[in-house]
């Protein structure tokens, strides 16, 4: 293909894209954009010349389609870490991902300094079980270096036939040498909501990812907790740790479930369609009961929208560590060839006008990343009144507990104790929520 033909084709394609866009926008806005658009002809000539030279002079024969797709991919990836070109196969996989079922390792990733950065592993997936952590940098996939690959190419390698293995070489902060993890691929079925009753009427809901039905599933989960508690729960811990985000409308629905009124989130961008505002509708599923939101460095995007909205509206106390800081909006634009481009079109802002981008949500109560070990007490320190010979009964008519007939309630209680012993952040969230609940009752 000659320079002139390629340049002419490019201008025709550009005009076609503008015509398609004109169908979606108002006539006045399109006219304004067309007036402002001036094609950089000198640079387009240079592009066409480079394309022709590479096609004819490169040491090996080059597939021209692949060369053009590479140029498109490079154009988008040069903008920011979240804008990208999605070939038809990748676009289809992204749609499956949003619906909650897809194949691969089970982690949300982005690009940083040419390497794949783990935003967060997804609950109950091969990556999470293998020990992948938020913030890990993947430098090799199998024996192939990541450097030089696009994010789409890296994701394509990570996806594969269930049951097959992939070796990851990871650089982790705080580790002196790279780590090697071998992970078995699986069909990833993401259940976005899990719930559990803790002690003292405290409910716990974990959202691992925001999917289309997450808002509806959250309300169902809270209703189940009320049933299990035999009355409305005293408060809720909403766990958004290592939640990479997902569908914007789901984040709005989750926030709205706890708010009677007010702004949830708004977006600002260059084009008219990128400017949106989302307001809460009347109705609080908890009827004003206290909420603690747990976040960490793996909480991103939609998670930050929920945490920021509830924090700004003084509806919840945010506990944990500063979130990831992905406050940008990506728009998927399907192309005629079955592919799509994902382009950053706006930034998110919390109700008080705070930009989430590159800042994240700072918790009201910070909990450092620590390792907690339970100390074994000596036998003497465990001696209590009931252990003394001839001690008086308490007068309540209660008999001493027979360990051999331990009830289901006792077993559940012990399981919760073990959970709180292992999860220091959750333990701190429970303490905060108990204080909030007590203060509310005193009022």
C-alpha cells in the first residue's frame, strides 16, 4: 500500500468515525467538534511513511493487519494505564468478566513502568489462593519477560485452558528477591457478595467485585442477616478490601442503599456525555444503623466511589489504609471489526468535590499492615474464681457448661473468634462499630 493510498484511507476512516459519532451527539456539538478538528497531515504522512518502510524493509515479512493493530494499541497505551485497544477476542472476554464468569488466574491488573501491576486478586480464585497480593509487579509470564508487551497481550497469556499452569515471576515490596508462583488456571466464577453474622448483632458483608447485580444482592444479603439475627442487625461492616471495582451503576446502587438523599458521585470530562451526577433516592436499608467501611491499597474505582460517598455524607466511618486511587472513567467504544477501544473520558469526584484520581480515599481511622500473633498465656495466669476449690455458685441457677455438648452457637462463636484473631483489620472494624453502636444507643 502506497503512502498516498494509506493516508487517504486514514482520512476516510477518520471521516467515517466522525459521521458515526454525529449520530449519537447533538447536531450543534458535532458541528463544534468538526470546526475544532484539524488533522495533523505532516504527522500522518510520517506515519504512512514509517508503515511503508517497516512493511518493505523489516528483516522478516510483517502482517500489515498486525502492524496497524499495534499502532492503534500504542496510540491508546501512551495516554494512560487504563486506555487500551481490545481485539475482538479480548473484547468478548471483558464482557464475560463483567457478567461474573471468565477463565484465567483471577486478578485485576494494570500496567506500571512496562510491567503488569496487580490491582487486587479476586476472592476464592487461583491467584488469591496462591498468595498473589495487591501491588505485586509481574515481571515474567512463564519464561517470557513482560517488558515490551501491551496489557492486552499480557492478559491474553494469563488466560488459558482451565487446568493448565502458568509460572509468574513477581517483584514484591519488602522482598529482597523476586518470587516465583505457579498458578493453575481455572474458570473464574465470581460471587460478588458474601455475608456473615458476627457477635453482638453485627453484620458483615464482603463485596469482592462490583457486578451488574451487586446492588440487588447487597439488599438480599442484609435481609438474610436480619433473619439470622432474628431482628434487625445493630450495625454493618462493609468489607471492600482488595475490591478492584467494576460496574459504576452497581457502586451507585450500593451507596444508595444506605443513603436517604444527597449526591453519591459525579464525573467531569471534556465531552458533554462524560458529565454525570448520581443522586441517592429515599430509603436506607439499615434505617440509620452505623456502618464501618473497610478499605486498603487494593480497593479501587467503584470501591472508592462507595467509600468516598459514605464518608462525605457522614454515613459511615472508613477504616483501613489509603485506597488505590483509580478515579478515572473508561468508556468502551465498539468498532466495526468486532474490536473495541477503552478510552479514559472523565474523572470521578466524591460528593464534597474530592478527586479520587491518584489520591485515593484516606480512611478516618488508619490501621497499619501488621502481623498479629496470639500469645500463649501461662497456666497460672488462666486461673479464675471458678477454678478455685469450693468456689460459690453464681446464684443464677446456671449449670457449668458441658464441653461435650457444645452447641452450634458456641461453634459459630469460636469460628468468629478465630477469624477475628487472624484478621486484625476486621477486628479493629468490629471495635469501631461497637463504639458507634453504643454511642447511638446512648443518644
